[in-house]
C-alpha cells in the first residue's frame, strides 16, 4: 500500500519538474527583470566560466542563476542536472540549458511560425533561399510598417 502511495505522490510531484515548466519559470523571471534578450545572460556567464568551457559545477550553475535573478527549487535544479549533466559528474552544460530555454516556444507560437513558413515556402521545398524570402516577404506591407509603429 505504501508503495502505491509513493508512486502517486511521485506522479503528482512530477508536473512541477518538467523541463518545459522550468523553462517557462526561467523565462518569466527573466522577463520580469526585463531581460528577454539573452545577450546579457551570456555575458554574465563569463564570471563563472572564464575559460568558456560551456560547463559549470552544479554549485556554480546555481550561483549563476541567482546572479541573473533566477531562483529555482532544489527539485528543479535536480531536473536540470538530470537533463544537462551528460557525464554524471555534477557539471551542467549550461549552453545547452540556455539554448533549450531560449528555443522552447509555445505550441501557439510554433503554429504561427509554421503558418508563416508555409506561406513563404510557396514551392513546398521545405526550405527557403534568400531570394525566395525577398520575393515573398515585403517589409513595407508589415502591419507595424503600415501603422508606423516603432519598436522600443
């Protein structure tokens, strides 16, 4: 009976530790600090990885996250370790983690991207060259250009 309860508790807890949920939490914390641009994040990593090896100890990885204002639970850090510690030496491949966070997008946004790509890929080749893109995409007809909205 105790084994069944432990399994149920584990299943209930797993939703908190899914990588996509952790990615969203990291993005939300960075967004709240107006750090949607990852350039600053990559510059901060240099303090912890001056040789640019692309890996940090688990302790340094957690210190790095705290420095950029991202605070995760022990379980969330463990989930990241399980995914990005390829050698089981408690060293996190932070570049893979950051790329995963940066490239993780919602299904809705992926649908918009797919729809735009299908429109631009009128030959249905599955790829675009620069000429095709220039022919199909007219920036002067973009809604922001038509309304003269400026990006800030």
